[in-house]
């Protein structure tokens, strides 16, 4: 896909926890924050929505924070295709609706 994961510290099995300080260090014009979360829970909005540091991050102000929704990461090829579709859709300019979901 040609994407680079800027967060390398603390990654285990493809997952990691990143705090606001580390996100601030990653801020830039080409940064997108992509994350998965359980249905109905917007992890970053709930935790950081009222935080002035979060709201000053360039990628937040530019709308480049993408909740990819609920996705089981060890689901095999169909899940990998679904993740790929969601990532491409999220970072493509002008998309305002979610892509079709193979998993539902």
C-alpha cells in the first residue's frame, strides 16, 4: 500500500499504545491517524476530544483521524482485504461515507 508506520516503539504483534506526547512528535502534513475500535466507541474522540494539545495537532485539524471501526485483526485474507479497503477509503480525498463491509 506504500504506507509507513511512524510509530515503532512498543509495538507487539502489530499493536501498540501511543500517548498524546508521542502523537505530537509525529504531527506533520502527511500524517494520518488510523485506528480500529469496538462498534460505537470512538477511542480518540472520547479520550482526547476536549484536550487543547490534541485539537492543535495538524492531522486532527485537517481531519486526518480515521476510525476504521470494529475489525478482528487475525481474521485471515477476507479481514486483510477489508482492512485494506477501509484504509484506502479513509485516506482517499473526498470520501464521506464508509465503504461496503465484507464482514457483515
